C-alpha cells in the first residue's frame, strides 16, 4: 500500500484565472496613486493577492452546482432551509438569521443586546466587531491572555481569554453592565491564534454562573477546531465536525462571516439558541438586511454557503488549508524573517517592529512594509497595526497597539505551493534591504475603519 508522507490539496484545478506580473516602475506608480494603501490598489495590478482570505476563496464544483439551484423566491426560499439545516448539523445552533456578510450579523447582535454604557469583554478587538459595539453605545474591553501580545511566544493557545482579567472586569463593573462576551475563535488580530477547548469551557461556565451570555465570532472556528485537534490532549482522534459542535455547545450564539471558513464569496449569518433573542433579531434583520429568510443574500448564495459549511469540516480540506499557511511560515522562519509564532490558521503575520526596528510606530512601519513588498513583487499584503487600530473613541488619540503586523493572508483553495515560494522570496528580498525602507505619514484619514481608505505619503 502507498504510504503518504506529506499532505497534498484534496482537489484538482478545473478553472484557472490568469494573473500578470508587472514592472517595478509601474508598481511604484500604482502605489503612489493608491496613497501607499494596498486596499486602494486595483486587483489587475496585483500579482499574488494575499490581502485577505475574506470572500477570496475558490468554490467547489458542488458549490457551483448549488448556485444553479437557487430558489429566488422573496420569502421562504428552499435554500434558506438548507442553510438552517447545515448550521444545525455542523454548528448545532437552533436559529439562523442570514446576513449579507459578517458585519451585518455584528450590527444586529450589537443593536439588540447592547445598551448605552455597557461593556463587552473580548479576546482582542476585531475592527468591524468593535465599531458596531461602540455604535450601539458599548465599549470593548480586551481580556485576552498576555501571551497574545508577544509575537515570539510559542504558547499554543494565544487566543485564550485570561479569566483573571475577565473576573476583574466583572468585579469592577458588575455583571449587569455586561450583556455578553465577544469570544472570537482563531483570533485574527493576534495572528490567527486559537482558543483551547478548556478555555471555551471555563469561560462559558463562569459566564453562565453570572447570567452573562457568550457570543462567538465563529468566522474561523473550523481552523480553531483543527488546532485543538493538533494541540489539545484528548482531541487527536475526534473528527473536526465533533470538535466544532463541542465549541458551539459552550456558547449562546455566534456571528459568522461566511466569506472565510464557509468557503463563499459573500454571505454571513447570526446563529442563536434563545427563541426570544431570535425573534428580536428577525425584527432587526428586516430593517437592515432583508426578509428573515434571505437577509441580504440571494437564494443561490445561501445554497453555496450551506454546501460550503459542510465541506469546511472535512479533515483533508482543513489540513491542507492550514498546512499551506504553515508551509509559507516555515519558509520565512528558515530565511530568518521575523514573524508571529506559532504560525496562524489563515495567514502569516510579519512582525514589522522587528523587521523595521529603525521606524517608530508613528511612522506606520507595517503600512510601509506592505507597500515595500508590493513594490518588490506585486504581492499584496495588509497592514494590521496602528492604522487598523484607529483612534480611541473618547480621546480621539491614535491607539498604539502592541502588535504592529503585516498580514500575508491565504485565500482558500486558490494558490499553489509555487505561489508561496515566490511570495516568501519577495519578503526575504525586502528583508535583505530593510534598511532602505522609510516611514509614511497619513495625509487622508476617514472617520471610521480608516485602514480601508486612508492615504499616505512617503516621508
Ligand atoms: O468582512 P465581513 O463583514 O464578512 O466579516 C467581518 C469579520 C468579522 N470577524 C472577523 C474575525 C473577521 O475577520 C471579519 C472580517 N475580516 C476580514 C475582512 C479580514 O480581512 O480579515
């Protein structure tokens, strides 16, 4: 019998989309026109696009077949039923409110649960999640473990909530000021770092004893489940789907951006167990998204997401997905490039502080590094540092986050190992000439979520 020594993608490629390399001079011009913000580059000017894993994945033939089965009735589409069945089977939640994408679900959850002056503890902020909490009158409080702030710490569960920090928030403010905990699986801003099952369990027990709800951000929950299988005692032999179910059983609901784990280009949902909360959510979704049986999605898109949810928990799929990220991370580590360890589930994060120690954080080192990588090779990455952190909602001062990172995010089922090699070579070449990289100043700043549209100039 053939004994397999390494993993390979559990698919072959049926459709291809050409990509183009450009010249360095042309890319320098593109960068200037884009205000040194990789979000403002045109896709056609990008060679390998590692901006985000959000909505950029490749759907399977089974999902595309599902697109032809769209029931585009305004009300009661059969694809909605399939979506509810998939969420019940895989995640185990009773009720599903479809939304156009993750932030639509965050909006509804925040509006229905948060009152003026409330506090929402969570394991590191996510940009849209925190903003929706603030717009609803709340304030986010970070209770993630300290290990998450150390890019060199090898701690296997850097996404964990520090229960002492959480207890202190409750003791100081009272449980009645805390409508829910915002608990993200495989924490994006920490470097794609997982939460342990033990931590999910302890947080849920603690919150239940106080009547505080636990709401997951289950956007990358399957990647978290894969790490639990790899790293936590007692889970090595369990199927991914069973681990996913167990995590969800330790929560009261979840917001999900379907554009990541669920393998679709658009879509999301809010999942709940409580019938009263579900009823409230159905009243809000009709105002902001659409009728409660489509919530901003076409029937065909709900079908693709229902099928994607089932595909996402296949072991060979998730192993190859995380395996590709590990492959890229190892290449960079071997070349001596400073990255966040352990390597995350959806992306490799370059540590811009150690990469560019000559640049103060006020000079936006991560933004400058993302621009330098694009100039070198046309590989597009994203800043996850002081620009993403934005300003304090009260003092309006720049928040100086401990992590100043550049994210190389891998779309699912899109690029090959050779693309990883080329991307790693580019980052290594930029690292060799890092002393040449100069800082940036912000010349245009939008009021909210500034990283999307801010513009910069070279100093
Ligand atoms: O982009 P949305 O609205 O479908 O989802 C918002 C969202 C919520 N939670 C988490 C953890 C996210 O990562 C997230 C979106 N992330 C993006 C767009 C990213 O590039 O990481």
